C-alpha cells in the first residue's frame, strides 16, 4: 500500500491505487498523468506504492494555461474558447500526455477544486483517459463546494477508476 500519503487518504482510494498498479503490472501497461487541479497528487499516489515503479512513466503538473500549452501542446485558442476546465481541454491534455511520454494510458484532470472566478462552479472537474491504441474516455464530476482537499481526493478516486477501466479494456478489446 502507500506509505507517504496513507494518513491523508481514505482506505478505498489507497486500495484502488494498489489495485490499479497491480493490474497495470500484470497487463504490462505504463501510465502517465497530466494534472491541473490535483497538482500532482495522482502522480504522487501512483509512485507511493512500493514495487510498482515500472508501471508509471511520468506525470505532468500543468496548473497554468501556459503549462498546458507548452508541455502538452494544448492549443491556446481552445483554452480561450472552451476554458481550461472543459471536456475539450481534458481530451487535448490526454493526447498531449501520450505524445510527450512512453505511456500506454494517460489520465488528465482539470477543474475547480475550490471557488474560482465569478461564474465558475466550485467542484467541477473534467477527466480524460486516453489509450495509445484506443479511444479517449471522458467524465465530468460535480463535487460541489466541499473544499479544495475534499475535491482533490474525490478526483483521485475517479481518476483511478477511469485508468482501471482503460487497463481492463486494453486487456479485453472486445469490451470496448
């Protein structure tokens, strides 16, 4: 199980991370992350489970719009048109994370962990999970104004679930 993060995580999230990494190792699949509102927490979680280091390729922390463009190749016009917290940007981040890594699966998360600017929905988080050999899955979660930490931990659970689904689908192409 995790070592550093265990005191801060619900048991279910910690177990989901261990199960995900076990599945990734068994399927010989490598993972990458590109995170905005979670600030690298997912990458930290995936590197905190002993004996699974070969399953994780790299993580991108792209909190600013400039970082999304520079590190992941997200088009500036897309950010201006859709906003950084959108399905389109999450998908573009996932494709960029695959291009910039050796991973088979990339998971991205972008959202408002707390209250944003006027008109922003606190707790709105968009996810995208791309497989190098397959489709991009997306999810939109509305956690509400439950606090930055609670939103970020809830987002970890959804991210782990999506990555596990992608691994299961890569092992069983007929299930896609």
